[in-house]
C-alpha cells in the first residue's frame, strides 16, 4: 500500500510538472497571475545544500533546508542511492516537526534512482526544512560497518507551481538565484565602479554556497534600462549616476529590472540596500536608503566556537569523532597561536573498557589524554601554526579498547563539545599561512580595489572580489579607487592592471622583463631572486600575492596579455573549489595550458623558525632540506624551459 501511494504521488507530481512545462502560456508569456516561469527541477548544490547526503549507523539523520522561490513548492527529492555493504534494505522517512510527509523503501543495488515525495511540506520564510531519517536492515549474521553510510548522491528538488515576479524592492532578489547581471556604463565613473563591486560582493556573500553567476556587462549605447527581460531565477540590475536617489523597479515583461541611482556621494550607500537587514522593509517599488554600515563586527582575540559558526558538535558511535571548524575568515584576519578550550562530555566508560581522547589535524595527532571516569571534557588544545590553513579542521576522537560484544552491543557512546568553548588567537604578522591561503582573511575587514581604468578592469576586479567573497563566511567591505591611490593606501588591496605592472614599489613573486626574461622570487628564501629566460618569450596572465610592510595585496596583471588574465579568472570562476584550493604565491595562465601555481606557504614557516633563533647554527638535516628545495626549484625551471622550447615553432 505504501509503495502504491508513493507511486501515485510521484505520477501526480510528474503530470503536474509536464503540464506546466508544455503549456504554451507558461512558455511564451508571463501568466496572468504575475508568474514568470514554469516549475524547475534544481540540483541541491544550486540550492546551497550539499549535493551528497550520508546516513551513518542503523538509524541516521540529516536535516535538509530548501530555499523556495515565491509561487513554487517542492514536490520531490530525486536522488541516486547506494546501500552500505551487507545491508539488505533501507527505509527513509521525511519528517517536518511531528508530521510524516512520506516514507520510501530504498531498493537494493548499485546507484538506484529514487524519488522521495515532499508534497505537503510547510514553507516558512521562503524555505522548507525537513528531517530525513534512515533505517537500515543488515543481512542476517553480519554486523553493520559504522564507517560505511547509506549515501544519497546527485540530489535534485522538483518544484511545482509558477514563479511570481517581484512587485516590491524587498522581493527583488529571490531565495534561489542562478544569475545576476549588473549593467553599467561602458565608461564607468569611479562611483559606478565602486557601487558595482560593492553590490556584486554583497550578493555573493548573501547567496553563499548557491554561488550564482555574477556578470558585469556594459549597457548598450543610448539605452536607459537592460536590453531585455531576465530569464527565470535570474535578475538584472542597472547602476548609474544620476539626480534621482534610490532603488526602484522598472516594469518589463516577466521579471522587472532594478535600477540603483544616485549622485557620486550617495550611489555606494544605495547599493548596500539589497544586502542589508532593512531591505525586507522595502515594501514598495522604490526605496531610498539612509546611511548603512557595511563593515562587519569582528571577534577579538578571544571568542567562542559558537561565534565561529559552531553552535556545538556531537557524534554517536562506538568510537565517536567530531570535527571542529576553525575558520580564519570568521576571525576576519590572519591569526596564529590558536588555542581551543575544549569543553564538553562523553558517555562514561565502564571499568572493563579503557579509552583515550585524541585531538588531530589533517591526520596528525596534536594532543591526547586518558578518558576521565566522569565523562567530562575540560582541556586546552594548542593548534600548531604549521598546520593552520584558511580553514582548519580540529578533530576530536574517543578511542576505546576492550570487549564491546558482538557488533558493539554496548554502544552508542555520545561525544559532545559545547559551542561556548573559548577560542584564543593572536594577529599574525606575516600571515599564517601565507600566499593564497592567507586570503581573503588578510584582506579583511576592508579592502581597497585599485583599477587601472576602463570597463574591462572593473569586470576583472568584480570577478576577483566575488571569488574571494565565496571563500569567506563574513562579508568583505570594499572601496574602489584609481590604481595609484590604492597602491599608496595603507589598507589591504586588490590591484588590477591587466596590461602590465609598472609600479616598482611593489615587487611581485614573478616579474616579466624584456626578451622573455622572468625575475622570480625564490620560494622559501625571502629576498633572494633568480632569473629565467624563455625563448620564445612567453605571454601570460597572473594573480600574485604580496605581503609588504604589514599589508597584504593581490595583484592581477600580465606581460601585455590581458586576455590571459581573463582566461585565468574564467577558469577560477568555473568551480569555486579552484579558488579554495589555490596555494603558493602566484598562479599564471598561458594559452592552451592549465594554470600553473608557483611558491609555497612553507616559506613563511622557515622564515619564522630562522628568525626565532638568529644566533643558532642550522643542523645538518635543515641544510639538507634547503638543498633539496633548491634542487626542486632548478628542476622546475628546467621543466618550464623544456616545455617552452617544445612549443617553439623552430622545434
């Protein structure tokens, strides 16, 4: 009976969606009730949710929050399932508060497609939150492996209904946004450039892991509004200087466009409205914002896990383990000397069972201590600077030994760390780690953006700030100014000079010269340089990090190859993970080749170790390590030269 009901619900959802998708009215013109598009099916990753879900143990639980555009309703969660080894069958129940929305049996087999009904879920504040509970039935005679979960992959949500076009400013940005196009003059003023970068960065912060495409486009000549209507789940905004101050909708077929207008001294402030907390009160087609603050309030040297986005973590297993995220972007600065006062508890162990708690980072144990009979956790753990990254996972595991019975009958053990556990840190100078892993935290809370001039550099600067913002849990405040002013400023900076770099006050890790010569800062040896001459000369675009006199800078430039800067930014923008995984001090892009990363964060670690003992001689193994690093650099140079010669027409 349960299977028949589920099948009927899926058929009803399919018929509803099919009718909407093939309807000539829905496809050719906006519905009479203000709708703009037929119901879509969207991957979970486009909704800001994880693409894959894992259910551990006999009974696993996952909470799923789905943003819902106005006029739509979720009707089904479509997933590909994979049962754990030695599990005969599984059942998944969808709950909302005390209501059961559906119950679905998971058939055996590798990668089986399953549709889980969500019809009837209540929408609160443009979102649906449901709890998925799994129940596994192992094969008789086998124990369930607690490390092998029931997996849902390739998740997507099917919606029913018709998206409703916004009629007031507060509703302009939908809960689900796939693309935002910002139109600006082909020759933007500084105020227009400043407002554009601010708005794009703020939207990237607001939509977080949804990662919508944010495009800056020139407004066609003699046009006062975007050239055409936007597509479903897309929006268009025009930014311009003008006498009329405010943010207002421009009615069009389908979704209206939004215009942000004002004189130079007011335009940036109006651009802050959409991402501010007062935007929800803009219940009219036009709104004029008063002074708005955009710089986030950052924690100081002492904070808590809760303020760092960890309200508390717990795990239930035979050997439970929790991961505590230490995110430097939530600190809003580069930090070092991190100490975490772990406070919490675990299930007290019987006398016949021994145990210890183990703290680790990236598989390396940094602390361990015996289990206490009371089950209380009250321990300071120091995080070594050499293991710090932009985002560091501190793992805590409860290991036990002894006879736990067949299939671990005496489990579960519960391990809990409180969200009020204190976290101490100190500002890092230089950043720890260095290079790309120091960004964006070393650029926070306020970054000056220097532009060489023109629309193209504005577009490049926007792409860079959107990429950096997607790495940060807190919004980044920006201020756009001419390139020379940004270089002379004392604040952290993003500097865009796509044609070439001509300011000799800032030394880049890789500096191109005449006749194919490159001057390269030696990785791991601050202040030392070498040269590399390529024949034929190589044109490349680059992003390079610089730390000078307490100031972090990110420079986008090339040796007369701005198109390679564009190619590099396009490559990074294709996958947010590429920004996240960048390491070293520079990344360069040439034609017909994957971008190459140069430099390593170990340079700062070695420099710190040497400066801490200026009068001490280095041991033999340290000199050996330095020699090995030098050989590695020479080999890398040889490979680059060989590749360049292979590409030469003469070869």
